[in-house]
C-alpha cells in the first residue's frame, strides 16, 4: 500500500482506512496531491492574471 501511495505523492503520514482492496482503490482513484496542488496554483495564477481576486465574494462562478 505504502509504495503505491508514494507513487501517487501521498505523504507517508497519510492513513488510508478500509480493507486492503478499499485502500488500493482509494489510492488508484485519487488525484495525486502534488498534481492537485499544481492545478490549484495554476488556477489561482490565472484568476490573479485576469484581475480576479479569488478571496473576494464579488464574483460568481
């Protein structure tokens, strides 16, 4: 389990619950945390570059 989690960039302290099958499924179906972070950073940069304050509640999605 841990080797698969590392490949997916989960930190070693992250705990998975459930059966062994559940754990493999959770890891396999997950968006890798570092990828999710990079995507979020890119979205934030795009918003800032477009002049949108992501912390403001003045805009609608």
